[in-house]
C-alpha cells in the first residue's frame, strides 16, 4: 500500500486525510517504495524520511525530515457541493439573525435581514477557489466540508495513486529510511530504560525505610537487566524523587539530592 504523509496538519491536509480514510482506497506497492508527501497547498512529491543534521538532533536524536525524490504534481481544491445541499447545512450552522440590530443593519443596506445574511454567508463560504484556471492562495478559500466536497478530492488522489507507481528507493535512500527507523528505536529504548529505572525507584520507596531481602534480584529478573544495572538505576534518582533505601536501611545517595523537595514520582502512563 502506498504510504501517504503530510507536511503538517493544515485544514486542507486534515480534511483530505479524513476524506481519503472514508474512501477506504488501497493501492498495492512493492517494499522500499517512496512515500507520497502532500503539502498544505495539496502539491505532492515522492519522498523518503531522512535524519536531520547532527546539530539539529541534540535534544531529539530521532528528529527527521523529508528527502524529496521527485515532484508529483498537485491536487485541485475541492469543488463546491451542490447549492441545494449547501444552504440547508449552512443555515443550520448559522441561522438567520433576529433582533433590532439585525433589522437596522439590513435596512441600512436596503435589504431584508435574510438577504443580508445570505449575502454574508455567500461571501464567507462560497468564494471562488480559482482565478481563471489557477488555484487561489489557500488563505483566500474557505475549506469547510459543509460547502467543499472533500470526497471528490479524495477520489482524485485515489486515481493518482492507481495510475502512478511510486519510485523504488535507491540503496542510499534505503539507508536514510533505515537510519530514521534505528534512531527512533534507540530513542524508544532510552526512554524505556529511564522509565524502568524510575519505576524501580518508586517500588523501592514503596517498601519503606529498608528494602526486603531479594528485592534487587527481583528487579533484575522482572526488568530483564543485570544486578549492577539495578544498583545503578536505584542510585540515579532525580532531583524531585525521594531517597531510595538500601537493604541495610541506608539511603542511596543522589548527586542532586540537595536540590530536591522529596515527592514520589508517578510514572504511570
């Protein structure tokens, strides 16, 4: 199945994602194929993930971006729905106003309240999405699914995928993708170790002023790590964690203990 990704979550991308999911379309593609990347203006490109430069990955080692392989055209803005569908939905969403202020505004314009309201809705929701044959800027078009037929754009995307085979990734591009995958796995493992160590310290604190006999061996068994690793993690408490007792009733030292108010850390998801 061709992988589809979006550069952001702008309204155009969010609506297309939902409409394409409703369509339930699938297209079979071989392994190691490029991803179809869709921008907020619905322009498309074949791409693959690639790690950001090292200087941009200091806080997040798995930070990645997109390597563009080839441009793939663009989808049109969704067409307007038939007016017989639009107006009942619009008026249900934004009914004709009542009251003296609305009557005064309409009188000033020489219109009825209903005429004034319908004109305002038309300007806001039904503006033309094109200038001639050219798509208007996305900021000048209202993409509300009440008025725009996103299912039509989803079908346009499905036709594109059925008629265009994604490029096969080169050996170098496969390295890019697998490098991102490895960095994500390593980051997940690092986070799991930090969480596991915190949970072990919470378990130790829960036993009171003295650890029971065999506690560290149990932690090594349940955590799938060595006994020295358990010792290291129990002694690696953060500045806001309470003291960790030992089997003889002494407290595990912490290099940050002088900074901390002692509060039990809850690592529940």
